[in-house]
C-alpha cells in the first residue's frame, strides 16, 4: 500500500507550501537501530510525516523549497527552520516554559519574581487570545495592546542576567514573534504540531522505532495519508477502504486523485 500511495507525498508538499499558516516540529525516531528523526509538517488540511536520519536544515528545505513563500511557519527556536523561505512565528509555549524555569531557578530574586509574574500572564494571554469569542476588531485591539505590554517589559532596564537573556530573545527576534498580532489565523503557539506528533512519540516508546529503512518509508507514507484524511473527510476509514476497492477494480486509476478528489 505504501508503494501504491507514494505519490501522495509530493502532492502534500505542494499543498503545504500553499497553506497560509504552516506548522513544523520533529522528534527522535530510530530506524534499524540508528538514531534519526520523525519530522511533521502540518497545516489545517495537511499532515506530512518524514522519517530522516538527520535533523539538519536540509529536511525543511526539502519540504519548503527555495522559492519565497507567503504565509507563516510556526516553529520552536530550532535553528534548522531559520533559513525557511517564509516568515517564522516562534512558539510562545516554549518561551513560556523558559520563563517559568527562570522563576523556579531564582525564587528568591526579587527582580526575577517581578519579571516572571508579569511576563508569564502576558505570554499565556497571547496564546489564548485567538480562541476568545471576540470580533476581529476586538481581537486586533487586544493583540496590539498585549504586544505593547510585552515590548515595554523586554525593554525595561534590568540587572539580572537571566532576565536579560529572555529580554534579548524578544529584542533580537522581534520579526519572528508578533505575526499573531497582525494575523489572527497565525497562532502564537505550535500546539497543532505538538498534538499531532504525540501519537508518534507514543509509537516510538512502544515499537522502539522502525526495523528497517523500508519500514520507515512505509510509515511516513501511510501516516501522511491517514492523518491528512482525518482532516478532510468525516469517515477516513470508510473513505480509505472505498479508494482501495476502486483501485482493486481498476488499478489504472490515480491513487492520489481518488484519495483527495483532485482532478
């Protein structure tokens, strides 16, 4: 079946490149006893899984290409994404954890406590804002206000090196931190990718990875097909079965067109 649907990957890469909001993430995955990575490139209608031996920037380049793309790619601060051919939105959830860790490390430092107690609620509200029952006008007003409060806090003079380090991240990467302010469709977090990767993390713990390169290729094709169908059809299992039945009756049909009703 993986050989039958291998052409799906190219189709999903094309659609992913056209998505206005994209997400990407990766996690460890062993193949034939060798360390490697499971990569996920996701949008509202695409879930593309790739199993590769490397965690280098070559993998995002393979998916995103080299031509400039519109839209936003939501990621953590891993360097492999920094040369992506589109705008980046850094995930606030990762930054929030860094700020929380700073507070736990220096619980007796007044300067740290004052900073974290103010900054943590701002980051949390930025992530939750797009889910609030607000009109677009209300959303953008509140988003701009939140951004200004964040900017004011990261520009505030401080002596503690830990606080200054966090402030430096927001100052140095401002072009990758506020797309959610001007575009409600762009979230301030990478929760979509993290949620979609969770079953792969569970599978890794149970299976210890793929037993061969062929097995990893099979997994990336079938996972991409199934997870994408979940986003597109009401009953993915019935739809997939219907496609297999049609191909059994007429093997000359295009599997990709049957799966995603393209023509």
